[in-house]
C-alpha cells in the first residue's frame, strides 16, 4: 500500500507539476488480478482498485500500516463497480455488482474478496475506505435505488445527474460518504461554481473518458488554484482546504467520496467564480 502525506496549502503553492502529481494524483488503480491501495493522511482515507480476471482478489495489505489484525477491524469500505459484472464476497455472503452499482461493507467484516463473472469482461471495483467508530450493515445500492438529482444545463456545459449511494439519508455509514456524477453528452464542467468543505476531505475518480480525452481537475485554495490533468480511470486526492472541480475535453462520469467530521452532503462553503484566481 502506497502512503501519501497531508500537505499544507502554503507549501502546495510552491509545487511544480511533477510534485502536484506525486502528492495528489493516483494514475493506476486497476491491474489484472491485483489489489492497488493508496493511503492518504487526509482523514486516513484509503483509495484503491481491484481487477480480478483469472482469480479472486482478497482485500488485504500490510496490517502494520493500519495497526490492526484484519483490514476492516477499525474501518468501513465503499465499493463501486465500473467494469463488467462481478461478485463481492463478505464473510461468506456473496453480492452481485453490475456496472455502476455500489456495495457498502461495514466495520468488523473479516474476509472480503472480489471476483469477475466473466474474465473476458472483468469487473473493476473502485474502493474507498475510511476509519469507523461504529459498525453498520453491509448493503448494496443500484442506480435506480440511489437518491438522485439533476443539476445544471447545457447552456453552462454542466448538465449532470448526481447519484448519492452512501450518505446520511441512504446507506448508513460511520463517516464515509460516496456517490457518482454523470455528465450528459455535450457537457464538460463539474462542480462549478466550486466550493470547499474544511470539515471533510474528498477524492475524485474519473472514468468513462475516451482514450484521447482528458479532464483538467482544478484544486488549490480559491485564490491560488492549480490543475492536474487526469486520464480515464484515474483518481485525485482533494484536501479539505482545496476546491475540487474539473472540465473535460468530452463528457465523463466521476465517483466522489468524502470522510471527515460529518456526513452532510450539503455542508460546503461556496466559492463564486469571481473569487477564483
């Protein structure tokens, strides 16, 4: 498991492109038959991916890094499948996950494994894990079951649908909040006007991008912005002090996840476009 440390906004002002990408950009999450994990010290979120092809992939790591005897002893887990149909098995109980379906796995679950239903169309399980102080039931959510809302318009190139899976009024968790936003064709902007939420960090995972497309992910303090160029199936860490927004060369989908002091989706401090520099 790779480790990323937290950064101070005054320090980040001095970063060049290489350093920005080293600290915040996660370029590879899916490797056949492997588990990829990145631990960030921003609210101790773990961002990862599992792509089982010819064999099952187990949820495990160097447990000394977490100070526990098994992965979810003091953690909870959110899983969203962005590939072909697959199965997540939690302590002997199997859950079928189709594309863009979500599974929450509660604290105390001892054995978690991932499997593809068809090796020719392997599943790709995107993972977010946060520390947990209480155990909640494992639960599956589909797009049809998610709390959704339509936002934006084609005039502003930000017509999109937001799906909330793990949140205060949906699947319950200790602190993890997780959902997905789909931009309609012809739309490129997400989360603009931007905002910050100093009480919670956030991670974005971009997918559904053509091979020759990119998303310019905006980050930094509102008056000291930076950007990171993102390709398909890449993630980015957003500290609690940073804006998080993006514009693509085509439409795309992204998964957002948060951890911190509360689970209020609307707990944010707006930033007007005129404030950005």
